[in-house]
């Protein structure tokens, strides 16, 4: 294979002037990634080939700050789009092997490198590649954790939507399944909101709950009792027959301050008066 080479070329110039050969070698090294290049570009607008050239330049020029910043940006991009990390690891290792292959060719053609110099270069190149990988994975992990936290906070907020209708009356519509985790979130959010917003009446609408376990009924009663201790009366609306049967069966009774209405509309009509 013919390479563009002149004695005056430095290593970066040699690789840049043989960029197509570099790309071809890189793609033969990255067996699993090469078929995913277009897919990754479409998913996350991540141009693997162009980024490989950029990374190689930062490594050769010892651009430590640019290398670290680039790794962090890449980590965020891969975390944002949840792209399989195994592809990234294979791609970087393929870049490492390809770069070393071209370093070998360059110094063989230039014939001016001492063995001791080569080992110094080996240490520098591998340290820079490892620096990129370390920065990338730290960035990926940190950003992924922040996404998970933000998602969990959003889920918690959506799962406990307390809606104010007057300055001291709020509605809590519960929809879907209620498990122990959600009741725990529910208790924390309800009691916090009662304290912060000075809620005096909480209308808990259960019309969206089709099924509820016996122990969860007990947990809901604890929330109602906790609200009462904070000076907030709870109104229950929309109890379905199957839920009522369970409540009766396990012998749970609402506090005498807790009112019930067949529907949310009935309760609101009462308050609008």
C-alpha cells in the first residue's frame, strides 16, 4: 500500500495526508462498530469517523485541555442518547491500534527514531488515550446519574400531582397502580405540601385507582391521619366498589372528620357553594 510521505512530514501531517487509509484501517479494526456508524450518527448526531480524526490530533499534539473537554462532551452525548458503551470502548481501542500502526509506518519510512524515543512516545500516546477514556466514562456516568435523578424527580412530581383550587383547598388525583414506593413518595410529598402551602382541605380523588392492595390501604390511612395532625382535613372521592369491598373486608374505618363523596364533581360542587 502506497503512502503519501516526505522526509519533512511530521507525524500529524503524515496521518492527515493519509486520512483515507487511516479511516479504512480504523474500520477494519472496529468490526462491530463500523455497521453502526450511520445509526449512531442518526441517533445522536455523533460523527465517529470525524471525531476519531479530532481525537488523534489532540493526542499527537498533547492538547490536554481540549482532550479532556472533548471527552466530557462525548460522555454527555452518549449518555443523553443511551448509546451502548461497548461500541465506544471498541471504537477507542480501534483508534489506539490504528494510531500505533501509522506511527510504526511513519517511523519506519522516516528511519530516524531511536528505541528509547519510541518507548517515551509509547508512554505518552497510551497515557493520552487512557486520559480520554477516563474523562469520557466519568462524564458519561455523572451525566447519566443526573438524568436518572431528574427523571425520578419528574416521575415523583407526576405521580403526586397536588392541584390547588383555592388558597387552602387542593386536589390530589391518583391514577394507575399504587405500590409501597409510590405511597412512600405520596406521604412525603403530601405532608410537605400541607406544611408549605398551608393546605386546610385535601381532596383525594381515587377514581383512577382500579386495584389496591390491603397494606396500601393502611398506608393511605396513615397519610390521612398525618394530614389531620397537621390541621388538614381529607376528603375522599371516587372510591370504586371493588376498593370499598376491600376496605370493608379488612375493617378499616375513616376518621369521622374524613368525608367521602361519590365523585370529584360532587365534592367540588360542595366547595363551590
